[in-house]
């Protein structure tokens, strides 16, 4: 009788152990399957792009007779680019996020400091001819990465031409210091003419600043692929 009881106990213990093993294996399988469905977090570093809001501090940039100045518009657009670009996988570094002046060397140095892959300098044009209008894009033939700079400028042009309310002019070459001395592909982007009423009305509107920023981000994302 004792032997039979012991045998029954052994059988139940064996069954219990097998049950635990099955539960463990099922749990492990479920964990593996769950892991396969989770997004893979790559350790690949983010793409860094430097956005340069032109002017700042005592350097007002272009200024209208009514006191509207370029430095405020460029900063507003740059901040909007950084805000909208937060979820793109691209890190947007601003050369300034306050009303402060930075030298051209200080701005260019950020490309190297943050291991950037692109540099976009934002401005708003001004001309004695109030009929001149439109967005202008420039790259430098003296930049080490001239073909890449031109490709970036063309991608920006393609996107900005889709905007309504402002035209985007053809590309041009310009040997600005901030372009020639930059260690990465670089372009300047003039968001219309402050001397043209239609352009000024357009770029002052926060809704248009958001639309322009969206197109700039889209161009950079497409270029980076």
C-alpha cells in the first residue's frame, strides 16, 4: 500500500513537473513572438542637419520701413522646422535659438561639432526693385561637396515649387562664406523678398511659415534617403 501511494505521488509529481515545463515553454515562445513584433531600436546615430536662422542680435538683416526685420522671420521658420522635424529621425540643430548674433565661423563650426550631414541657411531677400519676388536657393561651386549641395538645393526647389502664394525661382551659384567654408553640403534659402508686399505678407503668416517648414523637411528627408 505504501509502495502504491508512493508510486501515485511520483506519477503526480512527474505530471506536475511536465505541466510546469509546458507552461514555461509556452511563455518563452510567447515572449519570443512578442519580441518579434516589437519595433527594432537601431543604434545607428541620428542624421544631423544644421539649420541656420540668418542674422540675430544687433544684426537685424533686411528691415522694412515699418520695422519688420529679417532676423525674426528666419528664427521663427527655423524653430518651426525643428518642431515639425522632431519625429522624422533627423535631428535639427539651430545655429541660434535666441535673438543673438553669431559669426559666420561660429555657424559653420557647428557642422563639424555635431557631425552634421547638411547645412541650410535661412534668409529673406530685399531688393530696390519692389517687383522682384520669389524664393531663391543658392549653392557654391567652391564647396567641397558641390554636387551634393546642388542636389540638395534642387530637392528643396522641387518641394517649394509646390507651395501656393509664392513662387520658387531657379537655382543659382553664390560664393557666400557660409557655403564655401562649410565642411558639409550647404545651401542658402531666401524665403522671398521683404521689399515685395506679396512675398512679405506670405512669409509673415505663421501658417505659411509652417507650410514652408514642412516642405523644407520633406526635401531633406527625400535627399537623405
